[in-house]
């Protein structure tokens, strides 16, 4: 970190997935959600936030960037080619950021298919983690009774739901620490499904910041209808405020 400079905040959006479960002709992040694409909604959350220095969008190698509908970003949006898995795409984005960001800068990794992140959740995450020694993630407490499956499709035991949380995004960690954690996991052949998993593999204990259940990840066709309801609700709240 440059002496005298507070760590900057960057967003990294992995959007190289194909979203096979949607059964659509195009990746889910490019589907329409109201008047904009899912990806446009997601990018707007970070591009409109005054504390975010820039946004790195990681796309698939076959994506025609000129044909993508992207919001006007004033030079704050950077496109990077992704990898085979989510972790590979995040690593590519971090490698790009390493050329323009400080090692102690914060990186907020957010799923492209989570367009309903409430702005107040983003503000709270930044506020609570900006001085944290590790970083952390938004998560939602489980409201369901959870079963651990055993062999033969039989329940092995019931989990204590008071200690179980659903991981959401953004997940916010220091640039260098996250790069090293993801590289170490890859070198060991450990598959990580989110950034917090990589940090845990490295021996860290990310902080949990409670987030809204409205921060859904679009994976099924019906999720688009739910997301549109949530976005309309957020707009009403903004208009009322």
C-alpha cells in the first residue's frame, strides 16, 4: 500500500459462466430483467457507489464485448477474459488488478447473477470490514431445518441451524491475501466455490456480515420473476426516501 493512502475499494464480477440450469439460449447474466439485463443491474450497483474505485468484469472467451449491453462507466469498467471455473476467472481478474491496485486494497467479489444486492447491505459490509484484519462476506442465517445426507439417500443427522449460514456475495478481502489464497488452493488441487473458502483453506477466519435474503442468485427461470419483484420493491423504497 502506498504510504499515506487509504486502501481503495475495487469490485470484481466473474461473469464467464454459462448457467446451464437456466435452460436458456444465452448465459443467465445476459437475460432480460425488466428494462435491462441481469448483468447491467449488477454492474450498476457498484458503478453507482461512490466508494468503488473501479469494476473488473470477467467474461467468457467467446463473449463479444462489443455486443454486450454495458452501462456507461466513465473509464471505471475493465473487461478481462475468464477461465474454466469461477476461481480461475477470479484469479484472472485479480491478476489484472495487481497491475493497477495496491496489495492491501480491498476487492469485493460479487456474483454476476445477483442483481438484487440492497445498497444498504453493500454499505454495511464496507463499513464493518474496512478495518478488519481478514475481511469477510455477506451471509444469511438459515431459516430451514437442515439435514446432513448420509449413504443411500438417508438422513445422517440434523444440523444446528443456529450456526449455519448461507454464503452470499459480495465477499471482501485484501487483493494480495486473496490472490495467495486462491493460488495455494489451486496448487493443492482444492476446489473452492467462493472466495471465503479459499481464505479458510489458507487458515483465515472471514467475518460474517448478515445480509438480506433478497440478495438472491438467479439460477432457475422462476428466479427472474422473483428478482423483478425485489427490484421494484427497492425502487419504491428509494422513491419513498
